[in-house]
């Protein structure tokens, strides 16, 4: 029995990784002998009063070990509580994220609905814009037609309390070389300076003359070649929008003429060799 007890003690030492430390321990041998002794088994085993305090293989008392374990368990409980708090926070965050996702989906659906509602409005606006552009072109065309009998005389010096019609007739006779009797037969509906008079202005205000007869206007206009090389000019009157378009066409016309093409500007359109020129 004693031999078997020693073997058991040795196996216990091997399981604890402390071979040789418990093999000669009187307490262990006593425990094993009592376990395997054929004599009457005691109800409990107590440490003899004269034996030293029970210690662990590391030299620490079991009380200290239990206290250390208790502290570690307390730390584990605290960490577990922290994990539970983080879990609750994560759950709350996930719920908030799910709610936000639902809101996004709702807004996306509303946005799609609004897009469908806006599409017809956009088409209507586009249509109205096209119609407005057509109306603008009609107004510009009407303005141009109302000015078709007008000529603008530029460069004629102003004088105090001048008679604009007499000034124009004198200019036509003197500088445009029209016969005096022809000039006297010219009928004007209205002749006046353009804009308000500005003291100290570097250039005199142009004179607009509205002819009573289109043929007389064209006769005077045809004599514009006599003004070449002077500071004077005679041109058709056009609305501002058409003048802007003509400013773009003039350099193109000049370039085409230099290349040998026959280019003519009619109102706000350029014709090259009899065909409408489309500037891209």
C-alpha cells in the first residue's frame, strides 16, 4: 500500500508539473496513506497543529493565491460588465444605423417621386423657353422691318439748334454727290440725332433718317461708295441684337472675300456664292 501511495504522489506531482517537489512531502504521503490505509477512514483530514502552514509550490500561501484569484475574478467581472456596456452601445448604434438606412431609403423613394414630377415641368420649361425664343425672334424681326426705311448717318458734326433734316440733305448733296433736284425731292418722315447730348463727347451723335419711300432710301444708300476714305459712314439701322450678330459675321465675310468668294451680309445672315453660310 505504501508503494502504491508513493506512486500516486509521484503521478500527482507530474500532473502539476512539479516533479520532485511533492514526492517527499509528509503531508502528501500522509494524505495518500490515509486514502489507501486498510484502517478506518477518517471523516476529514486536518493539518497537525505542529505542522507548518500549507504553502503552494511557488512558496505562496493558499490564502494569498485565493485572494489573487478573487482579485482576478473581480477584474474579469469588471471587464465583463464593460463588454456588456459595449454590447448595449453597439446594439443601440446598430438600431440607429438601421433607422438611418430606412430614412435614406425613404428619402431616395421621395427623390425618385420628385424627379418624376419635375421631369414634366422641365419639359414644359424647355418648351416655354423655345417658344419665348421664337417670340423674341419675331419681335426682333418686327423691329428690323420697322427700320427698313431708316439710314444712320455717322460722323456729321453737330451745331447748336440745328435742323437735322436740312443737315442730312446738305450732307447727301455735298458728300454723296447726289444731284440737287434729286435731293430736294427726297421725302423724310423723321430725322433726329440718336441719344441724349453729352457735353465733351469725342464723337458727334449719329443721325437717324426715316425715308418716306424705300426706293429713295436705297438710292441714297447706293451712293455710300462716295464716302470711302472719309470719317463719314451711312448704314442701315438694325436692332441691337442684329448688330451684335453682324459684328460676328463681318470678319468672316472679309476672310471669305480675300479667298476669292463672293460674300454678302443680308441683315443677320451671310451668303457665300449664293448659299447661306452656317457658322459652327
